[in-house]
């Protein structure tokens, strides 16, 4: 199997260090997974507000948040206010087309600011976007998933964050997470030194983010905040991939079928054509009602203009 190792682009979002693996130097999405950040890990002093991401919009995508540590309050223009904590998923769907769109805020919460009594003064989370198939009429929505399928295989504990999955033992698992294309996401935590084998599905593209530690597969090593990537042509001849890692290593395994439509990204917008992104920029910066309002006094972030020669 031909495996690429992708390096992250390091940045700061809302006061949190992030490692961005998708988009990545012109590389296409992995299935419909078109954006991937590992936020943190970061620890906060008593007077530090933690992550503070002001009001911003999205189009033609789902935001997918997988919490590894800490707690974050999500508020959106549909009126939802939901704290997400360890081992939970939030999925916000922006809808498809120029009559749809959504806006939201994200901010850390602690025991004294609306979090649970056990809320950590730190954060580590995987934030992804899922591009929506633009040939479907999809409405805005928000879903919170506090319970997900969890099981152990040998030295590893696995959590199915989205999709359906049949492991190498023939056991099938299915997550409740809302989907509009075929996807899979699995968090894998190594409880001891050893190996884990992940099943592959024909027609899927795959990637593996290392959020803690490092993994080795087929003679290649993937360090923390790097991404292994392999394509459907590689999967065609392989029904599984074997990973070796030390105790405490954690990865996010993602895969999916490629969409039939183009996927263009600019700032917080996704579309299948440049004109729609241009219109979304105009609409957001002029306060169009399609993006609604968020019950928050956090700063409203302006959309930057498209650069000349933009190709997505």
C-alpha cells in the first residue's frame, strides 16, 4: 500500500494552537472530509479564558467536533446552546444552497463558567468539516451525541464516531451520527504497547491523524500531528491496515467515498463553484438573514475577500 505522510500547518485559532492537516497543499478531501484540525493540547492558567472563537458562518458543510479533553460551549443561529465534553461529538449542518447557511460561536467553559464540576482547564479536540453533496437539498440542523459505540480489540480501545464499521473479527458497529454521504470515523486509543488492525472498505479514501504519540505501518512512521493518507486505489488490494504503537498513543481514523461534485473551500465556506462562495462572502459581511443570529456578545468575524486567481 502506498502511504503518504502529510505535515501540518501550525496556526492559532481562538487562542488555541492548532495543527491543520486538511486542506493540505492542494490535496483533495478524504471522501467528504475536507477540513481537519487538531486543536491543542493546551492548558490554561486560572485567568485564561481558553478557546474563544467568535461569531462566524458556514455553508454547504457539516462541522464535526470530537472532544478529547476539556469542555466547549457551542451556540448557533438555530438557538442551540450545548456543552461538549470528553468522548462526545457535535455535528452542525449548514445546509446546501444559497438559501441556507448557519453561524455559531465556540468557547471553553470551566467549573466556574458553565462547565461541569470536573471540567479540565485545558483542551484537546479534533475538528473536522464534512462537505455536503450539493445535489441533495439539505436543511440546517444541530445534533449532539453523548454516547457512541465503544469496544476493545486486543491492546486498543475504539470509539466509532460516525458511520458503520465491521472489524476484522466480523463484528459490526453503527454510530447514530447524522450523515449525507458514506463516511467512517474511529478514535483508537492504545491501552498497551502493541498493534491494531483496521478494516478498509473498497471505494473509500482514508486518512489517519495521530493526536498523541506515534504509529508505524508498513515501514512508515507517523508522528503526532501528522497525517497518513491512502486512496481507494490502494484500498482495492488491501482489506485492512495494521498499526503498531506504544501505550498512550491515540489516533483518529477517517474514511469515505469521494463526492460527485467539486469541493471548493475559502475561509469558513464550502461550495461547488466560485460564484456561490463570492455570494456567501457578500451575504455574511452584509448581515444577510440566511446566517441568522447567535445569542452571544462574542466578536463577529468578517469574511475575507477571495484572492485573485482563487481555484479552491
